[in-house]
C-alpha cells in the first residue's frame, strides 16, 4: 500500500494538469478572440499530433520496459511548452506550442492508466482505488482554474500549469515503476491482437462512443459562455463532472465485473445520450453546469469498463501499447473529428444542433454496444465463470 501512495499523488497532479489543458484550452482560445472553427482547427490538429505521439511513446515504454523514466521526460517537455502556450496570444505561436504540448502531454495519459492497472494488479488493489485520485485532481483543478482565470486573466493559467507540472515531476521521482512482463516484446503478438475480429469491433465501439464525448469536452465551455456564463462557471461545470467520477472509480471493485464490460459500455452510452439531448434544450448556463453531474454514469463507467476489457484481450507484453491504442481512439482520432466537424457544425448551426447531433451518435454507440454484448459478452461471462470455478478451492 505504501508504494501506491506516490502513484495516487501523481494521478491527482497529472489529471489536474489535464483539467487545465482539456476543458480550459478552448476557453483560453475563446478569450484570445479565436472563432469556433479556429478552435476546432487547433484542437483537431492536436488530435493528429496525438495519433503520432501516443503510439510512439507507448512503444518506447514497452521496448525499454519502463514507464516512470518516459513519464519524467514527457513531463519536463510538457511543462515548458504548456507554459509558453498559455503565455502567448499570437495565433501562430498558439498553434506551434499547442502542437508541442499535445505531443508531450497527451501520451502521459495512457502511460499513467497503464501504470495504474499494473500497480493495482501487483499490489492486489483495485484500479479504481488509484484512478479515484485522478478524478479528484481533475475536479479540484477544474474549479480552481476557473476562478483563477476569472480573477487574474487567461494568461494566469501559464503559471498554474507550470507549478502543477513541476510538483508532478518531483512526485514521479519517488514513484515505483510499473511491474514488467517477463514475456518478450514481439511484433507478431501485437499483429495478432490488432487483427482479431473481436479487437477490431471493440475499437470501433470505442471510436463511435468517444466522438460525441470529445465534442462535448471541446465545446461545453464555449457553449456555457455563449449562454452567458463566465469562466468560473465553466470550472464549476467540470468540477461537478469530475467530482461525480470519484465515487464511481472508488467503488469500481464492487460494480466492475469481468465479462460485463460491453454491457456497461452500452449503459454509459445511453446516459451520454440523455445528457447531450438535455444539453441541447437548456438555456440557463447554471442548469447546464449542474447537468454535468450525469458524468457519474458516463465517462468513469465507460473508460473503466473499456480498460478492463482491453486488458483481457491484449497480450500482456503489449499492455502499454494497447492502452495507447485505446487512448488514441478516445483522445486522438475521435478528437480530430470532434474538433473539425464540431467546430464547423457549431459555427454553422449553433450549440443546440451540435448537442442534438452528438446525442444521436451516443444512441448509435449504445445500440452497437448491445449488439457486441450479445456476440461476445455472454461468451466472456461464461468463460470467466468457468475460470473462477476451476480456481475455486476443493
């Protein structure tokens, strides 16, 4: 348990960094006078960078059999580029340093999730007991960053980002590395995993489900401001969203059962549909902020179930890369479509049409998840029950 303490602290701090970067980057761009289409261009291009960066750093981690050292390098670079990003208002420099920050910061997410899962397995604790601290860090920083931005201006985020990043770096120095697999890292095992029909259908499900979630992440803050809310209200909205995740992650040992992952993903997709459909009709920015409490039944359920399902089907020696593929779809490829298409849709038809569109996409993801559960879920539950029976003491 003592070795997990630095990992918990790192989760808190890293997801605090993400809270400054993901929800407030579009708000920062809006403060600099950028249009929704320009915001979509920058965030979408950052998705292209993420597509290259996450697999690259994931494979470096698998090949070198270390996560901690890779994290140290990425954090140093992300701190420097993020500080300059939030300190400039020049469009060309914003693009340059946004791309660099995407390259160094976003690969930290799948590596952190891989670290969480491996340390949890090694220590005999639940993944959620570690990830809970990430949700807490995201919630606290969402609220704090909103007030900082409102009180001291948009450029104050530069100093906040650098301070949190430096503390994260120090904590990483004391953090244990992830336990590594004794199996050799071979490209044939990775090829077999990626060519599996079950894997491909699962990744398609993640892709379909993640596009509406990423559109919401990118444009929720802009929509709240359009309805008359301030940056502090954007922070409150993300505080409620991330804060609601804490209980779900903390209790994952109770509700996250092997073999039920696909049904849980479909369950979360249905509540994504309800959340986005309701968002389209709300005109009070405060009510829209309160609606983010439905995050309780969406992202933490979806992502926890997706990670557990992935770790059951990916070769053990390629787990960091497998986690990277999952994050790549959720934050990279889907982020590109969400940013470009979402920005164009928002600018042409407004926020209501955007949220009605993504509610329909979430419903489609729900139905696809139910189909996959009927194909693979029941079989996996039966296999899990059979394995448990074989391992039971006589």
